[in-house]
C-alpha cells in the first residue's frame, strides 16, 4: 500500500512530467472538458478506466458503482447521464463489466446485507431468469462471469429505454451504447453488445 507521502510525491512528479512534455497542458485542461465517452463501470479498484483504455484527463466522463448497474431511479446516475448526453454531447456510452466481480458474486450468493443486497437486486433477478442456462456451466466462477456478461447486456438494453437516451436519438444526436467486458486475468477488453443509432427506426 502506498503512503500518503508517496501518493503526493507521485502526484508532483506526474504534474512535472506533464509540464515537461507540454508547458500549456494544465492551462488547456483547466479551460474545460469535451469528452466523447461516458464510462459506466464498476467501483472495483482493479478496473481503472483511464489506465486500461490508455486515456488521459479530459477523455472519459465517468460514473462508477458496484457491479456497473443502471437503475432508472438512481439520481446520481441520471444526473451524470443527463449532463453527459445533453451538455457534453458524448458520442458513446460504455457500460463496462468485469470478470471476478464481487458485486455479481454477492448477487449469485444471494447476499442480503443492508444497502448492498438491495443495490444488487437487479443481478439477483437476472440470475433467477437465467438460472437454467447458467446451470450448464461447470464452475461457480465461470457462472458468475457469464452472469456478469448477461448483466452488462441488460444494462445496455435498459439504457436504450431511458428518456434521456431516447430524446437524444429523437433530436438526431448520434449516440452509441456499448457493452464491454474487462478480463482481469488477461487485462483485455472485449465487446459484448453495441447499439448503433443508425440501425434504429427512431433515428431514421
Ligand atoms: Co465489480
């Protein structure tokens, strides 16, 4: 574990390195942001969205929660989504799940803990409605990872039904939604699903 001293030292050398490369780096950054991507990911410390996508400050607008879930009554998510779509006019929304996800495992195990158990209720119901298909998979870990994938696709489909997203399409904002999976064991990202507005009747 890094000490706070080490973190601040690392910060100063990072800032100096940026300036050495480009004297105007922070001046430019402080003027505003126009990211093209909204990233909806898991809070898991092993999935740092900027690092795994080679992105820098200003490139990703980010919302993270346990198990990268999209709840239509989550004001935190809704405000991030609204700002990203209506004001920043992002071109892509990425929902990124990952293997070995503690939130998905907790849902699989039927965790009832206060707050946590309620939060992952959506994955519990995804598990229930996919139980027979998942029963054909041998190990629990593989079942959990498949459940994580199914859940990502479900979140993408849910997002496509949000008024914020549908209204963007109605006004011809070319907004894509992607479902991705990050494999912690290999470090690789893969695509599970893509919603392309060009293929939607409401976008024609
Ligand atoms: Co997770």
